[in-house]
């Protein structure tokens, strides 16, 4: 469930829970996670000024992948997103 907290007329915090999938395509596993977004009205427009997302502590940890195994995927994503 999402939660919204107002901080005056020009800021609010939205937080909640979600589930994402992680791991290699043939071994996907669900991970329960939490998120928060801080919004501020700047020059009349709402902007995200802070975001956080992380796995819920104590949940089932996904399979650990070494840096060497992740490097090719990180490079691929970097090229795709930049």
C-alpha cells in the first residue's frame, strides 16, 4: 500500500512497497522492495527531488552475482541508456 505525507503546500513524500524480478532471464526471482519519492513544487511544476528504492531487509536474498559476471550487462545497459 502506498502512503502519501504532505509537507506544506509545495512538498510531499510518497512511499510504499512493490515486487521486482531479479537474476538471469532463466532464473528470475521475485524480491520484495520498498520505495520513496520526495516531490517539490519548483517554479510551479512538480519535480522529483529524491528517490530511494531497496530490497526489504530479511527477505530472501537473490542469487549473488560477481562483478565479473555483471560487467558485460552493465556495459550493455550503459550503451543503451547513454
